[in-house]
C-alpha cells in the first residue's frame, strides 16, 4: 500500500470518527436541551399569565394559525398562552406570550435565543397591554430593531391566534401578499407578477404604480382603489376614477428619459452619478450616498455606498425617491431600504428635505442619505445654469 492510499484511509477514518462523535453528542444533548426548553416554557406559562388557571394544551392541527405558533395552551378564564419560534438576528428565538379573554397581552418573555440580548431581553414588558389594534405602535429598541421587530411580530401572531382559537377570523396574509392579491384582482392577466414603477412625472391622486411583468398592463393605486389600464393607459374596468387615472397613466407611460452628460459640469456634486431629463422637463438622478457602509467605524462597515434614485421637478420638488441598493448594518441602517423611510422625501424641497423621521440608531446612515438628497437641488441649479 503506497503512502497516498494510507493518507486517504487515515483521513476517511478520522472523518468517520468525528461524524460518529457528533452524532453521539447530538443524541445525548438534544433531549437535554429539549427538556430545558420545556421546563422554561412551563415556568413561563405563569410568568406571562400570572392569573391563569388549569392550562391545557391545544391541538394545533385543528386550526390554521400563523406558522410561528408552535404550541398553545388554553386556561379556564378564556385566555391563551402561546409558544412562538421566530428569527431575530439568528434563528431559534423562542418567545412565550399570554393573551387574556379580552384579547390583551398579559405578558411576553423569551425562553431561548442563540444571540446575545441586551435591552431587548426585557422588550416583552413594553408589549404588555397591547392588543391587535395597538401592537404595531409599540416602538422597537434602538440598535436592536431586527430582534425587537421579530419579537413584536411574534406577539402580533399570538394576538391573531387567540382570535382564531376563540372562534373569530384574522387575515394572516403579509402586507406583501395583500398588495399582490389586490393587484392581481385588478389585473388577473398579469398572473400575479408585478414590478413597481418609478414615477418620473407629477401625478394627481395616485399613490403608486405597478407594471405587469408579462406586459399585460398597469395597475394604478389611488387610496384603497386598484385600477388597471392597458399599455396605452386606457382604464379597463368601470370606476369613478377613470378620467383621473387615464390622464395620469398616459402622462407616465409617455414619459421618456434622456441622459445628460454631466462630465462637463465641474461643480457637479460627487454624490450625483448620473442625471436624466424627461420630455416634460423633470429631472431624474442616480445618487451615491456615503452612509455607515463607508463612514462606519465602531463595527465592521461594508465598504459599500447606498444607491438612490430620485425624480424631481425643474423647480426643485422631489417627485419620487427610492433606495435601489444598500449594505448598511442589518436590522439598523438597512431600514433605509424600507419604503416608509425613503418615501418621506416625496414632495420635499430644498427647504423641507430635512423634515423627516431619522432611522432609529442609525445616525450615520440617515445623515449620509440626507446629504445625498440635498445634492439633488444643487444639481438642478447647476444643470439650469444657476450655479
């Protein structure tokens, strides 16, 4: 037997031994971990519902509950306690939540986590007293947005599950699923696949626009109304908003962009990567913002910029703003990619663009983003020859 074959056999034997040891370790420790979590859950029943009596396990197979609900217990006063498994920064975040007969959270606590928890460990105290109508208004913890958002969503799932177990009904769809269902109802021929349209023209009474990926047409959203048009902007169903939608649709569909060569403008801000002009005289800019990914120093920064697209009128009013890509701190600065943040700039001017809610715990991200937005107004002045 040559030396090479001996090495292969030795390595194979070592791998087999290690695999066997891991299997044995898992066989021994898994029941212990499960028993510890079970004991913690039993103790947590009374911790999250101190006045609960005669807890009984609920057969979850009889109900359609949120996927996060892994165990449920009823108690004789009409309340429930739920065990929820979710994901914060990492998986295996297990929470217990009590909901009384009136649909109010009596307590919430975590019983297992694979991440290090700071202030968010006591976040359940903030959720005590919440209802299905108020739970979304409970603020997350600055610097622990991802973990506490998962915590809050878990408690929201518990409140919904309590309604279902009590004989009521709750819409378990996510916001994304509800939006897609509404779009699909308006334009069934799109086969459920839509892309958000970046708005480059000032539209009246229109909140957002979506285009069917298969080319079947558009859906214009006005308040709670979803109105479909064909590719020429003609409304395809009866609606009181027909004239308004068709006027807006034809304006947007006809909008064209011509790229401006900005290399000849020596004073053009470095944040402006590309500039375009529409046939109607509006401007569109591709921006590069130096947020935490570039300027961060406390933790490892990504080294990446935030990329933003902004459209604005010639007189300096932002029409639309959208985060195209970012690699800010996950669960903190990454909130700059949430529409609730970047749409705050819609309608802003050089005098009002700072009037927005900053991202909690992400000052560097917010400042970098806002600085890039300010350059839109400078760029417009330069392109118009006013600089």
